[in-house]
C-alpha cells in the first residue's frame, strides 16, 4: 500500500502540473512548447505513479503468496 505521505505528495505534484497547464492555457501569449512541456509533466507524474503502483502490487502479491505458503494453501 502507498504510504499516505507519498499519496499526498503525488496528488500535489499532479495538481501543480495541472495548475501550470491551466496558467499556460490562460496566458495571452501562447507558446506551443509551454503547452507541450506542461502536458509532458502531467504524463510523467502519471507514469511515475503507475510504476510505483505496479511495483507495490508485485510486492504485495509476494507477501500474499508467502502467507499462503505458510498457511499451506
């Protein structure tokens, strides 16, 4: 399970990236690379979260399998 501190940090990171994108889109001066960079930042945050969730899921699966072996299941 993801510790609450890490969940909070990830949510804050995603919120910050989305806020940055909103500000870029509201800006009177539109720069395509700003939009690209903001979208890239959001994508990176989601990829990081996905990678962490997968790794933690694998770890939990190992623990469950070990418990099953201990219980003779």
